[in-house]
C-alpha cells in the first residue's frame, strides 16, 4: 500500500467527537475539515447513520486526511466494505464524491461510504432532514 494522503468524507460515528473517532482517527488524521456533500442522511436506529449520496439534499460532516494508507483502509473494515464483494453483501460501499465547504464552494473529491440498499432495507430508518448526525 502506498503512503499518499487519502481523503474521506465522514458523517457519523467517525466525525471528531464521534463514537469511533478515538479508535480509528485520533492521532491518525492530519486534518479534519468541516464539509458537506450531496445526499440524504438516515438514522438507522442502531447507533450509526447511513446515507444515500447524490441529489440536491446535503449531508453534513468532515473531510479527514489520512497520511498513511494503512489507517485509511481500516475504515473499510469498520464500514463492512470489501471491494471485490457483491454490494448485496457489503453494508456500505466506498465511492468518490465532490465535497463542499459550509458556504457551498466545491473543494474537490474525497471518498465517502454510501449504505447499500440491502442495509437500508434491514433497518427501520428515519430521514434526518437537517443532514447532521449528532456526535
């Protein structure tokens, strides 16, 4: 694995102060920038959210910069994503998205985890209208 900075947009338990921040991000992230992406955020009522990406809604979160690839790829384990596995068997898939600052200015691309349709159907979810998962 090469060591080049990987950027990932996070919107739930990986946000600064979130449940998994200390285990997966603290001391491993070079920069955490408040940001938003297009999508719809859902409370899955299991302690973490899921999002469908795209559209004209907003999901609030942070873009995290991981200097070490090994730390970045640990997120795949947490998110239940294996690149060579069918999306029906993945809980989330990792995709590239445009991210924006809080004023809506496009700042580039980052990875993000989108829940699969199978994940959405497994839970009784509720849309989070303001797009912001509380930490």
